[in-house]
C-alpha cells in the first residue's frame, strides 16, 4: 500500500468516529482523567488489532481489557522513552532556572542543547517504538515489543522510505498538537479533544503498514517422518526448527538435522 493510500484509508476510517458522537464524547472525557485514560490508549490498541480487517472503528466496550492494553503500551513507551524524556526534562528545567536566576551563566544554552538532543532521540526512537507497539498488539505478547529482529524485518519488508516519511508526518502532527496544548486557557482542552481522534488515525495507519509486510514466521515443522525442508517463495527452511537454509546444505546449521 502506497503512503497516500494508507493515509487516505486512515482518514476515511477515522472520520467514521463522528457517526457515533456518544462514543467519541466518552473517549474525550476518559482522556481527561489520569490513569483512567489508559482506556483510550487501549482503544488505540483495539483499532490496531482489528485493522485493516474491519472498516469502521470498534465499539467502546470491555473497559477492563482496554485499560490493561493501555497500561501495557504505557509501560513499553516508558521503557523506550525514559532517556529522551529525562534529557528534555533536565534541559527544560535548566533553561528555566538559568533564565530566572543565572541569565549569564551559560546554563540556559546547556539546557537548550539537552532539549534538542532529547527531541532528536524521541524521533529516532519513535521509528522503532511505534512498530514495536503494533507488533506487540498484533502478536498478543508484551515481550514482542522488544523483539528487534522481527520489528526491523517488518519495517524493512514494508519499505523503509515510506515508513520514515510516515514517521515524519506523524511526528510533525504530534508537534503541532503539542503547540496547540500551549495555547493559554483552552489549549489543553483542544489537545484532549483531538488526541483520541489522532490516536485512532495513527492506529489504523500503523496497522496498514504492519499488514503490508508479509508474515515473517517460518513454516511449522512437519510431522515425524516427513521431509525436513519446506519452501516458501523460493526460500528453504529447516522443517524441524524453521532455520533458513541455503541450496546445497546437507545439515541444518541450527539444529543439526539432515536436510532431505
């Protein structure tokens, strides 16, 4: 799927949220309440899980399951983002302190540099973290969020160019939302209203990218007595352990079984 097709599909999917204003209103209200807003993050996970198979946003139900899914995503993001968030926090605090107490100390410059480094790291980590979350949701395993071989293979087979461009678009929109939240008095409210809608858009779009990559799982081992190799798309795999084989191999380099 081309990037423009992906974004168009995600847009058409997201606008269907407005067909059920009650559901959208509940998402917005839940998003305001700390900890409870894990339900909204869990709804993002449900969008990912059902896309692209289902053509409309899912119903808002089974709140406990949604909260658990949201909490898992929060933990994974915390692990991925702890370093850049720390840099941004320290840098911002340093810049504020320098501006108020030590305007000529150079501390403000150091703080600004830390903030910039933190933002760059956020972007770089997002490249892996977004697909890691999708991979976790699709597989149903929390540990899959750190299965870097599978995550990178998914990105590679989907196409690095389109994926990086997609990340840039998402990153820019995220920065715009962050800017809106800084508007005095009403900015936080605007951001809270838009955030659930934007999460649905990201979930649908990310799932489209994930599903555009072919399955990376090796074929299942054959029953005892069956030939020990299996071919998929011209590639050979060991029928016992799934290890990729090269033409001419007589033994599997992983499990040592003979190639028949």
